[in-house]
């Protein structure tokens, strides 16, 4: 949505809560393109056009969000909303970043399970699945080129791939091991971790901002132990009350209770973005709990890529399919069972993102020095490259050999994946264009073959 830039010399007026509310609502519906695209949209709107926050303060907040587990774009929106309009502003910004995507995915999940076998829908997904394989390979390259800065980090990535591909070691163990290796190695060889993955400030001057470089920290953003304690306590209650209630009402082994616990762990392990946690979600949701099939997981990722909001919102699809496939509320309430599953996993996935921002942001606001990735987090990011490569190969197997290695190789799917790879790597097309083109090819294949 184009709009004119405010002249640099123009005075920026105070932004009301409801003005900001309308912007965050709009952002929830236009936040396509994954974290990079979402952050770019916020930078364009908030720094360049509206000038609600200076670039230095924007990037200072972003560098903190990059250190956290969870979706950094959603956390950045929460941070800026909190900085502008206290806790209520942070909650509105963060919730509206997710809510449209949740409703859209619940609706699309229902369409998927009801009409997925209809030729038109099946044709669309036939084309989209190979594109998803290409997208995951592209994500592996993108993250790897940014994070593997030396041979030692390449070694960590290779070891993590071997650990998960050949030995099927759990994702949390790989992450924990990488963190330990990074911490211990940095003591003797700190130069291996010298180049952190922080976002650098550009030299362009957009003029004075409402929250400018020298704007004093507002009263609500000044750190206090009392506020930190109350925020952590309230956040703990928001986790404990639904967790204990599910366990008491349904039992520890019930699928809803296990969803709450599993996605709590997932929320605390999502260093490196959604692609980093997808292998863990795949291991648990597909292999361990059997909430959905491998093919359904690929289809869910395709839906997540083509809807607004954080890519990690694919967990809503996982929750919906888990509730629907297992008929958790009986065969007569399949949609309700799926919707409740989607809501549960969304709650436990995103709750900690709000806690991290509302509790930690006042500490970050106490200094405006640029943040650096720590050695453990740098090592974790390197390990994640190997884990995502494993995910890409796993998806490739299920798409190109749909009946297993004993069945036939799907040459058409391979051709679609190849074309999608060319579009992503050579022509640098946006993911949405690649998905749309692949879906059209899939529909043509189903129509004429």
C-alpha cells in the first residue's frame, strides 16, 4: 500500500493508541513473505514513511528479538507497540500480528480436510508440494550463507546433519550440544564467533522520528525489579492455569494436554526462526504423536507459506489436523475439535514471545548499544543449517517418491521443484509468486494428464 513519505523537516505528531491499533490490524493482513519480508514492511512503514521510530531504535529492538527463541518479526511488532503504548500497545501489536493468520488457517485447514481430494484442490497441492521442497532448500542456503562464516561453523552444521539424518537424535539434544560446543570453544578461540548476525544501520536519514535516537526512555520502559517480577509471575500463571486445567480435566496423556506441553517446548527452541523448529515439530507431531501424516505436514507448510503472519503459524494447521484426525470431541464435532487444537497450540507457541518482550525489553531499553549474538547462539544457528537440510531431504523423499523408494519416481513433481529452484535462486522471485506458479502448473497437470 503506497503512501507518500513525510518530509524530513516535518514535525511528527503524537500517535494515538487507536491510530496504532489500525496499523497493527492492517499489518496482520499484509505480513506475507516470512520474517525478512515482514521486517522490511515494518521498516518501510514505521521508519521511512510514518517515522514513528528511528532506524537506530528500530534495529536496536530487532537485534534483541533476533537473540530470542520465537518469531522475531512478531516479537519486533510487540516491542514497538509496547514502547509506544505500554503493555496494552505491545499486546495489541503482537496479537494482531497472529490473529488474522490463525482464523485464516483454521478456515483453510477445514477446506483442506473436507475438499482435499477434490481434483481442483488436489491439483493445486500437487503443484505446491514440490515448490515447498524448493523453498526449504532455498531457506537452508539463505541461512547457511548468512551464518556459516568459517570452517568451524561449517563443521557444526555437518555434525548436526549427521546426528539427525543418520542417528535420528532429538532436535533439543542437537541444539543443546551446539550451545555447549559454542560456549566452550569461544573461551579459547573467541575469533571464531567474532562476526555476529546483527542488523546494521543504514546511512540514510529519514528525518526526526517520534521515538528518535535521543528520545528519553518513557517511564513505563524503565527497568524495575518489581515490574519484571510481576510480568514473569503473570506470564507463568497464563501458562500454568491452562496447562494444569487441561491435565486435570482430560488427563496427562490426552492429545490436547500433550499439544500444550509439546508446543511449550517448541516455543523455547525456535532459535533461528520457523524453519529451525520445523524439524522438531515434524519429529514430534508426525513421528511420535502421529497427529498428521508426512504429506499433510508438507501441505501445512504450503498453507503457512501462502498466508499472512509468521511462518511458525503452521503449528495451527498441525493442531487442527491433530484434533480432527483423532476426532478428539467425537465424530460429530470434528471442526470444533480441530479449531480447539489450533487455538491450544497457538496459545502455547506464542505466549513466551510476549513474556520475553514485556519482561526483557525494559532491560534492553536501558542501553542503546548494539547487541551481538553470543557464541552459543552462533553455534546453534550453524547447527540449525544441518537440521533444515535434513528436513529438505525428508520432504523431497515424500514428494518425489510418494509411494516410497519401492514406488515410481515422480518426474513431473521433480520438474516443478527444479523450476521453483530456478525461480528462487536465479530470478530471486518472491515465495508467493513461486507458490502461485507451481500451483497453476499442478492444476494443469491434473486437468490434462
